[in-house]
């Protein structure tokens, strides 16, 4: 296995970097057996636990892809970043921060206990289920389809095509998500929700069921890494303040209750989903030595075998290795 890129310089080719990533994906593919696919959403159990893929996109269109990059999967909790961005664009940052906090919970993403025990005045952050369901209720629209439309419009602008909802996954989540319904009823009872409970939950299940690839995640990550600006067109797709808040939340809350360790050992804004997807946004950084993607990049990873926190087990290890070898950390 190739260990690093200490002698990398700007004259090295994309093919040369490709060899490194291919080696790393092959190595960490052997770690997949330590994890298991999500079982509490029946349709997600059909994923191939042996899949592992990554795409990295930098400025100028440099793209490195390796492994199972063509495998479609549902975005799941990564959608929480998008719904929060849309809500901020619709309702304003100040309004949203009054409704949802930005603090890590230290609890599992689907925890109810911390809401009641701490008697919070608003959900801790929009990247745990309670916060994300609250955000779904705030999205403008009288029906779930109306609430979803701005999310699809944002994705279309970023990706150049309109992704679709995986109906089988949506129905599987809708019919089995007892915990999320319990969270919803608690939010309703405490007055946090701004729309009908059933419409709110339909919206939440639909946004989690949008189907993407690692290439899509890398493209979204690249735009976030550049403060909401598409580096190819120079168009501002997301307001800078909103993009920066989203990245701060990803860094502190994006990897469930393993967010602190991820920030320590990887050090880039990221968000995972229980389908096995991870999105990372690597901002431009200043270094004395020449390193790949110094001007920033977006990274998409897919590996449906999860660890006990709900994160892709091989994906986390792969990202940690790449961040170490290429000094991607923002710290």
C-alpha cells in the first residue's frame, strides 16, 4: 500500500493521484467486515455491504474517483444540511437560529431523552433528528411536495440535473419510523413544529429518500467548500453566511455522536447518513509545501457498512487516511 504523497508537486498528474486513491480504497475495503448495514429501515438492508467508493472534486474540475462510484444510494441525514440551508434562505438566518440551536448534543442522532431531561427551549441543532424535523416543519409550503420543491431546485442548480426520490426507501421509512414519529409528537406537544405533523414527517422522510451518488456529494461539497459559490461558473448558489454556518454545523455536529473524534482526527466539515454516505467540504488552506487540492475540494464517500455510531466504517477510515496524507485539516 502506498503510504503518502510527501514528494507531490503541482507538476504531478491526475493519474498519479488516482493511483494513490485506488490503493487506499483497496486497503480500506478490507475493513468493511467490521460494520453492518442499517437494519431499522428495512429497505436499507438491501444495500451491498461490500460497496466502497469515493469521489474528490477540486477547482478546475480535477476529479479523482475510485471504487463503487456508480452505486446510487439515498442521501438520508445528509439532507439535513440541505433543508437547513433552504430554510435559512427562505426564512432568514436569524429566524432559524431562534428556532433551532447550533450546539452538539453528545447523544445519538435519534435520541428523545435529552429533549425532555434538559427541558430545552429549542432542538439542539438541525443535524439531529429532532432539529431536522423541526426544520422540515418550517420549510414553506402547504404540502410535503411544496416543501420539497426548493430542496430539489437547490440540488438541480448544484448538480445540473434534478435527482429523484427513491419511492421504495421513502415508503419503508414512512411505514417503520416509529422513533421519528415519537420525536415528532414530542415536538408537536412542546410547540416546536410550525406545520401539520403528518406533512412535516412526510417532508422529512422524502428528503431523506432523495437518491444520489458519491459524485453528487462531491459536487455539493465543493460548492460548500467555496462558501456557496460554484467555482466553475462563479455563481453564488448559497449565500456565504448560510454556507459558513452549514459548514460549522457539519464540523461540530455532522458525524452524530462521533463528531468530536472526526473533527480531531480528520478536521474537515462533514455529514454522514445511515445509508453509508458521507459528504465533506474541504476549504482552501495555506501550507508551505505543495499538496493536492490546496484550493479546496468536495468529497463524497459511500460505504453502507456502518459502525456503532451510524457512520460508514470504511468511509471514516478512508477519509482519516486521506486527510492525514494530504493535510486536509482546517486546523
